[in-house]
C-alpha cells in the first residue's frame, strides 16, 4: 500500500485575554537613542524620558497571541510526523478614555513630529511605517497594603486602528486603538516572542 503524505496549516490562538484597565505608554523602536525599558517597575506618574503617555484605558483592553503551525502527516492514518511554527502574531486592543493629539496620531498609525513656534506639528498619513515599543501598565492595591504592578511589554508594534469620532456625547469620546505585535528574539525565553508579562510585587 503506498504511503500518502499531506500537510495542514492550523491557526492556534490563545484565547483573547481581557486584562482590564491599564495605562498605555509608547516609545520609538529601533533608532539610535531610543529608550530601553530596564524591566523594573514603571513610573506611570513620571514616565522615563522618551516614553509618551497615551492615557488610561477602560476595562475592555484585550491581548492576544496567535500561532500558525505547519503539520506534515504521513501514512494511511495520516499521523503527524513533523510540526513547525510558520507564523506568530500578537495584538492589543483598547479604548482610551483620554483623547489628546498624541493619542489620536498614534491611533492613526503614524507620528512624524516637528517643532513649530509655540508648539509642535505631527504629520499623519506619511509613507513610513512607524514602529513603536508599547507598555500596558496596571497598578493595583493588594489586601496587605502593597502595590502590585503588572506590565505587558510589546517590544515591537505597529498601530493598526483608526480613530472614528462620532456624536458629542461623553461615551463617544473613547478612542479605539489597536496595535499589532511583531515577533522579536527574547534571550530569557531563548525564542521568538510577541510580548512579555511582568509582575512586580514591591
């Protein structure tokens, strides 16, 4: 009986996880002089130089990671003989409760900043893909009086959502924003990752 071979490509998506209310911070990715987060508790009141505070989000913030897997199957029973990850993607979706010029431009996926008399100008719709680092920070108060902090760190992202204002009621002023994450090398995991989660208890 001849041996048969077939392959499939499966999408394995970690269930989208709602992480609740967080505060988003972005910084440039890659260029010389770009800020490097040192994997310690993040000061949300006074962000380090180079990090832009996009504002607080409501409780609907969601993170997700997806793998695309190649499977080689052989034999009459088509048993799996080999598998490999051929696609890796992550994302974070949120609704900002604070709308300002910087967050609107980030939501549109581009920011090319120029200093002008009395202020600054930010260009939207440029031909350049603007890559960012992204931190989603959740501060809380524990029952023992400590202040735990959970940080979701996306080392390389691109904004993919668009701001669509409508109406004048307060509810419509929320700013939908979504970032798609790139895969990057992580020395601790010894692998490619799309984001890391940190917990600081002190």
